[in-house]
C-alpha cells in the first residue's frame, strides 16, 4: 500500500536586512546624524536657491512697477484733461507716453536698456489719471488734473534697476519734447524772399508788420514771465529790453515808419538799380496802362448803371416811392457810380505823379478824354526814370536818383535791425529761449525713488522656505537610506553579538 503524498511547508524567517522596515520618528532621528553633512549642504543650496529664485525670478514674474508724477514745465500748456500743447503749438497727449514709438526710442537711447522686452512691455504698460464719472452730467471729472500714473510688469524690464531707470527716462521724454519745442521756436517773418525787388512802400509795410510781430512776442513774454524776467547772462531785464526796442524806432519824436512813409510820399523815391532800371520802367508803364484800362472799364460800368437809373425813373413816371424796389436799386447804383468816380480820382493822381498829362480830363469822362492821357514833359517819376536810363537826366533828376539809392540803403539798415543776425528778431528769439530754459521744467514725483515696486515677496521668505524644504527633503532621504540599509545591519550585528 502506497503512502499518500504529503505537502511539506517549510517556514523560514527572511533575512533581517531584506525585510521592509517600519518607519518611526525614533529611527528618523537616529538616521539624521549618519548624513548630517549631506543634509547641511543640501539645505544650504536650497536656501540660497530660494533666496535668489524669489528675488530675481519669482519677483520679476509677479511684481509690478509704477510711478505717479506730474509735469511742472512752463513750456507745456495743459488742458487739464491729460493733454495740451507745447509752446510751438505741437500737441501733447499723455497716452502717447506709452506708445510703441516712444517706448522704442527710449530703449534705443541707452545700451543699458537692452534687457527691456518691448513686446512684453507694450502688453503690460498702462497710463492713467485718477477720475470719476459725474452722475449728473455723465462727464469724466479728473480728481488731480495733470497727475499721471504709469504701471507695468517688472518682468518686461529684466531687473528692478533697469525698470527704475527706464521709467524715469520715459517720463522725462515729455520734458525733452518741451525743450525741443523751445529750441525750435523762431519768430515768424513777414518779409518775403524777393524783398529787394519790391517797391519802397511794400518794403516799409512788410518791415512794419515784422516789427509788430516782434512787439507781440515781447508782450507775450512779459505776460508769461512778468517784466522783471532776466533774458540773458548779462542780467538784462525784459522790461529794459522792451524799452530799448521801442526807442529803436523813434526818430526825432516821430515813429520811424511814419517818417519813412511821409518822406516817400513827398519825394516819390523809387527802388531801382542800374541792373533793374529797365524792369522798373516797364513795371511803371504797365501800371499806368492798367490805370487807364480800369478807368475805361469803370466808364462803361458807370454809363450802364446811369442808363439803368434813367430807365427806372422813366418807367415809374418820374415818381420813385421811398422803400420800393426801384428806390433801393437806384440808391445802390448811385453809390456804385460815386465809388467809381473816387477811384478815378485816385487813378488820375497816380498817373499825374508818373508824368502823364491829365489836365484835360473832364468831370464827365468819355472815351475821347481817356485818349488824351499821355506821358509828356520831364517831371514825374516815370519821366525821371527814363531820363536816367537814356542818359539825358538833368542835375535835379540825377540828385533825385542818388537820393533814391540813399533811401534804399536806409531801408536796408532798418531791415537788418529787424530780421537776420544781430537783429531784434534774433535777440527776441534768444530772450524767449533763455527765459524758458531757465524757468521751471521739472517733473514732480509722488512715488519715492521715482518707481514703486508692488506684489513682490521678500527674498528672506524664499530663503526660509528653502531652508525648510531643503532640510526636510534631504533629512528624509538620509533617514530612508539609514532605516532600510544601515539600521538592519546594525540590528543583526547586535543580535549576533548577544547570541554568542
């Protein structure tokens, strides 16, 4: 009889060093001394990483930079709504401060701004003014007009020092633009390029207008800076400059321009040289022909209007009722005829001054009368000019020609005192620039150190977090190695010693 099969199970303890070890706080503490130097080193590295990471990475990513400021620049006239104009008329809009063009120009202005990311900056930067909407009118009311706040992400700059310098430079661009507007300022000139070719009366008129422009400029400076403003390094006061300017055009108690105009009216001086004499004669001849032609046209017009008046009187039976359509039209035509006669008198005077015969011209002009107006004799401006050209001028005419040249020089001296280098136009422009450049042109900052940083975490917190995380992570790793690898061997060794 066969023995039945028997299953034999042999139980054998697993070696001590292969068993999973149960973690206890005692074993954890026991294991720390075995890796203390590794724990200290790892903790130090992570603490430093926490400090540096917080300061230079995390804070850069989450921090905002901002600056609140206002402009205190006399060369910038504000509209109290975030805009205004520079002294040269160029417009200022606070939103343009953060335009892509402005941001790029600031970055390009300094190599130290190379870390600025224009794309990120354009996306994050804002500018604002404190305001609210009036419930009654619906209009925007600015709480602090002309005070602005610019804000942006610190990450767009690369570092806090760069952000601070960049923001300061950006804000100052408006002051730079104001200074440029002052530098661009020039007094307007009414003197044309062909001044030397003009008649004397036109030259005088242009220079008188130019004097008025300078006078207005000086008055404007007095209004803006008060009369005691200093206009030069020598300490000249604005009021003194104004007095000197006024006195420069005083001639024996008479305004110098009035003196010139009276002298021209009496002596009929003409602006000409040997080279321009033929052109001047042609110009005067054309002018005389023009007077005669206009009188011819006016004669025709006057006759037409007079005939219309006669026809209306006839149609009404000689009775014109006041206030009627005929009465108003007749009054208008009569006024036109009077105006034509006044013009004719002026034309005749000008023609006589030129040397034309006009004595036979009757009060009631006809075509035949116009034909009798001819240049004759030796008197008159045009006759004198032709005599000088032909070499037939008498002593009196030659003296007149010399006096014309002297008068031209007198006007040129006057012109040099009004426009050009060392003139009142240039010195007034210099006074303008000096006044603006030495007056207030600064920025008022309401943020300490120009730029404030918000949203940042203290790097010491990062250091503390690094210390904690570094110690815990490294000590746990060391303890795990100790409990599972070293502690079983120690236990087995101790048991073997006890068995012996």
